[in-house]
C-alpha cells in the first residue's frame, strides 16, 4: 500500500532520521513501513514535501512521482 521504504532508501535516509522528522519513535515508523500501523495524514504530507512527490504517489493511488502544484 505504501511506498515509504522505497522512497526512504532511494533518498538515503534511515528509519531513525524519518522518525525524528515525523516526531515519532523509530519503532512506530517501522510499523508504518511494514503497514502494521496506518500513517497519519500530517505525516504523509511531511513526507510528500520531503520527497518532492504527492501523497497519492506514496499511497499508490498513482504511479506519477511528479508532485501536484503546491497551494501557498
């Protein structure tokens, strides 16, 4: 369902670094990656900005990695 691990590894981040960005424990983030826990929408938004993609791409609703134009 999620592309979290692929995006993280493609961008050379550790689980610990992403967990810190999302203000959660590494174990919690690992559960997001393994889909044992649903990731909050606010965390998805932060990751979409970090990886310069869309939430839709992260959750596999599209294969288009290019982000949508951002609302300011």
